[in-house]
C-alpha cells in the first residue's frame, strides 16, 4: 500500500490495481473526459463504474444517512486517518481479500480534511457480470443449491469474524458463474464470536421480507431462507 499526502488530501492506494495512479482518479469529471464511464448505480446516492487500462472499477463517495445527512450530507467529524470511513473500509477489505474471501479488491481510499470535518471516497475493482440479489429476484428464482451456496458464503465471512454493518439483499451479489459475493463494507469490523452473527442473519431475513413486500414480482419465499440457512450451518 502506498500513501500520498497533498495539502489537505490523504490517499492510500494499491499500485497493483493501476497502471499509473493519479489523484484525479477520484474525480468523476476525469473519467468523463477520458470517456471511461461504463455505467452507474443509483440508489440513495450514485456509484460510478469506470474503466482504466487495468480494468473496470467502482468509484464511490461517502454520504451520511438518516436525519443528520440532511445537514451534513457528505462531511464527517475529523478522526484519525486510519479511522476515517474510506481508510477503515479499505483496511477491512484488504484483510478479507487476502483471506481469499469473495469481495471487491480495494484499490484506493481518500480523505480530504477541512477544519474539523472531512470528506471521503473509495475505489474498488468491479465484480464483473454480477448483479445484486434484489435485481436477480425481480427477474427469476434461484434454485435450492444456489441458496445454500449463498448461505455458505455468508458463513465464511462470519467465521472470519466479519460483522457486516448492513447485511441486506442488495449487498449480496451473484456473478455469471453463480458465485456469491458480499459488498459495501462501510462501518464493518471484526469481532470475536458472539450473538452478532445471529443478529446479522436476522437483518438479512428482514431485508428479503421487505423487498418481497415492495415488488409485485419478487421470486423469494420463506423456504428459500431455509435453504440459505442449510448452507450457512453446513459451513460451521
């Protein structure tokens, strides 16, 4: 990992992710000028998909949620460099990636300080040919073995001690080969074994039930959750 400090800007980056890293990589206008934007994901905020000489990447800016987000949309109170949102997620992802877990490779993280606050961004590799479970389930159903495989994947993360702060059906991906991945590790961290794993799974179940109520066509049933749990506990 390399570190750059330029005025109020601090950047961590993995040189293996880039041909020749430049600070402008965090600016969407740079990619627009290069005609290198390959898409975007629009949810609460926009995530950009860009492509450089090495491959496709994800560029994400950090925003606040909840009521405070209306006042401090994308600013956070200043903390130590390693505890900033981008650097903390970069660190968690690096540990997971080195363990061989199915996560996007972390490429670069940035914080820009201003008085008592900072803003942050992160760049990751894009999981090619992957869709989140909500998008998939609006189109088709998954078979029992696919649900079991998803459960086994989640168990691998829990066995590694990873507490996912937002484990929901949007943050589980399936690629073209049927391999499952987890994404969005903002505010995630490692914990000793405990009841948090069960609470994580209950959060995921609530997410499936919520999405089922939101969409007229959503190919998920409670029996699918039982299959997922079979895979989850098989991996114990």
